[in-house]
């Protein structure tokens, strides 16, 4: 099962994404995950 790996990668991307948003300090629509 590679589901765990996919989830970890997804979380990593999410953290990176949030970090970028924080740096840009822009208004964004909340994401329903």
C-alpha cells in the first residue's frame, strides 16, 4: 500500500502551499480537503 506515502506527500505540499500563502499574505478561498 502506497497510500501513506501519498498522504505524506500531500501534507508536505499542503504545508508548502500554506507557507507560500503566508509569505504572499494574500486573501484566498479556504480549501475544502
